[in-house]
C-alpha cells in the first residue's frame, strides 16, 4: 500500500488515503510504521476516510493509541486533499473525534484551521522533569494539555521520559505537556512532550493551549494573538473573545512511501 509522508512545522505524519474505510490498521501496525528506527518514522498516522459522505481524520499517535485531534495533522490532511484533487482550495470542513473543524486551504501558502473552544480547567497542576517541578495550567483543546512557563527551555532536560504531571486523576488518558518561555511581545518559544509520541518538533493543539495559557499568565484579556515557535517552525494562534482558537501555519507533503510490509506483519 502506498501512503504519503508529510509534516506541519516538522510534526510529521504518515497519511493513508482510504476513502471507503476498507483498510483497518492495527495499533501494532501503526507503531511499526511510525517507528523511527525500524519503520518509516513519524509522530502519528492519519487514515483519511469518509463517514456519512464527509471527510474524517482517523488519527493515531506514534504508539498506535487514538487521539481526539491534531492541529498540525489536520492541516497536512487538508493539504493532501487539495493537492491530490479530492477537494478544491477554499473553505471546507474535516470531521475529527473532537467534532468538525473548518479550514481555509489555499493552493499554496499557510493553512488556517478553526480549532474550536479552548478551555481553562481552572485547576492548579504541576509538571516535573529533570529533577525540577513547575506550577502550570490545565488547558483543554479537545484534548488535554498541561502548560508550564520556564526561564530557560534547556532546564527541561532531554524529555526522553514523560514528565510527571499531578494530580494524575485530572488526566486519566494521559496528557500533552508544553514547556514555554516568553521571548517577546506576544511571542514564545516552546517544547512539547506529546502523549503516545514523546517529544515532537511541534504540536498544533499544544500551540493553542500555549496561547491561551500565555494570556492567562500575562493577565491579558481576550481576544489575543500569539506567535508560537516550537523547534520545528513558526505558528500563529489567535483566540477570540469567546475563547475560540484559530491556528495558522504551513503543511507540506514530502513523498510517497510504501507501507505494505508493515501491514503484512
């Protein structure tokens, strides 16, 4: 089976075009495909299918676990649909496990996606890694995030292991953890540990959580707009007065890849 490798600010994915929902890919097969040492290598896998005649993003983390939504992944999927002629450029919706997301997709250039409402769970949390502990914010973007602000991103360490976030019961299905340094007026740098994938070069929902937490951290009222710089590139997040986030950034298809051997295992 031929799939496609692409990325959004170096948050990378394997896309499997399966409009008739004919090819079930197991958890172990997904993990094998996404393995960077023995597979193709990616942060996640997106099966592009149709349900009720609407495009649906069946997204899996690199370990094969299900995820509700992926802000970089949905832009890469939208780029695929337009470049491969399955949708015309313009505004259209893609269904996800977190509901329908509407995107503005030009033939070239950045893609914007309405990510929906960002919610502050108004709960004090802590994140610990590299023998350090930080207080932070429990933010929901359709999936859970713990956002902490640091003086220096290097003090976070290697992130080879998942940070310990407490209270654990607040995140029964795991959590994405963002470490953030404010670098300028409405601009931050960040690192992220994604549940099921490890440290990634970028995280779309994470940037929305970071923008919202940055407004809380600086005591700024909505609406707000932030430039977010993960290691993989530059993203823009605007949050309106009703806490709805819009994410703007690039999406690139790199090459087609053969995943047949992983589906036979």
